[in-house]
C-alpha cells in the first residue's frame, strides 16, 4: 500500500530489512520546531481537517506563484508532514522513530504492536510534488486507525 511504503516502486515494504531507532534530542527538537510552525499558523494539530486545509491553502498559494519565483517549499512541506505525524502520534499513540533500510533513513511514526509504519513527511512531500489534494491526510489517518488496535487509540476519537 503506497501510503505506508517509503518508495512507490517498492513492492513489499515488509520484506526490506527495516531498522528502527528512537529519535535523539536533536531529532525530537526538529519535529517539535516544525510542528510549532503549524501551531503558530493557527492550525490545531489534533484536527486532521485543519491540517488538510492548511496543506491545501499552502500548496495552492505556492502553485499560483510563477515557478522561477517560487520559494523552496521544504520548510512548509516538512512542517505539514511533522504536524500530520504528530496528529497520528497523539490520536493513536504511535511513536516517532527513524526508520532505516537499504534506501536510506526516514522519519516515521510506528506502532510496535501491529508493525504499522507511516512516513508522514515523505508522504506529504510526495503528494505536494504530485499536486495531490489533501484527501490523503484523512485517508491515511483512517487506514492507520483501522490497523491500530482500539486500545492504542485515545478515547476522545
């Protein structure tokens, strides 16, 4: 399923030799700083619909700019991806991790019990570059919720 695979071309992410490790202080600070950018923009990270709206508005505004005059969207994309990952962490008690395999290292959120892994920053970047609408955010959250046991989810869902 492409939403859970790191690379679209990978047929079966589960066959890759995936190594996971906890984030160190610097990496946690990176995530927190990017999430703070979204919060400072007035987005409630606990509300996937608000993250989606921010994604769609930001992407539309960026695309309206003449391509040679556009700023690099990485900070915005990273912030949206980090906010979405934080949303999943808060909603379903997933853990931020660094996932490494033969293709590289990616920031991920992970559920130990089910082995469910999502790469929210990479997913956001791929969808941004593909000019995809923000539907993928709710779709991904719903797919993860279907995989993660109800006991792992927060009660306020």
